[in-house]
C-alpha cells in the first residue's frame, strides 16, 4: 500500500474492524475538536497546560487517545480556550439501530 489512507480504506472493509472503528468515533471527534481548537488559537500543549492547570503530559495523552478525559476536564479545557462544550445526540443510521436493538436485552 502506498499510503495510510489506502491502508485504512482496505482494513475498514472488514465489517468487524469497521464496527469497532465506528464505535470509537465519538472519542475521535472529541480529540480532533480539541486539537483543532488549540491550533486555531495557535497554542502549544504547554501553553494550554498553563491555562488549564492540566499537565502538558495529560494534554498530550488526551490528544493521542491514551487518556480518557472526564466531562469536567473537557469543560475546563473548553473554558481555557474561551469556548463551550456542545453535546448532541443524533440518530444512528437505521441499519445500525436495528442491529443494536436486536443484540440488546435492555428496555
């Protein structure tokens, strides 16, 4: 394969891998939003650390996906960036919803 994108496209053809990847999408979205907001303000991780009191190492871990931040930590970062957190619940595609309902015993 000549590029990561081609490799990713190939790997995601496997339904099990695609399902796992899709399940992590909310985490990827939070990470990307944080990185985009920080870069938009031309801040380094160290500078964001100074504004939040969160260690630079923890900010790096959040951005790399190896640390799962609490909602309070996300709100603290948003405040430091002069932003607010917006959380949405959006409908799943019909096929995803049907598959999850069949596999669930919760009501």
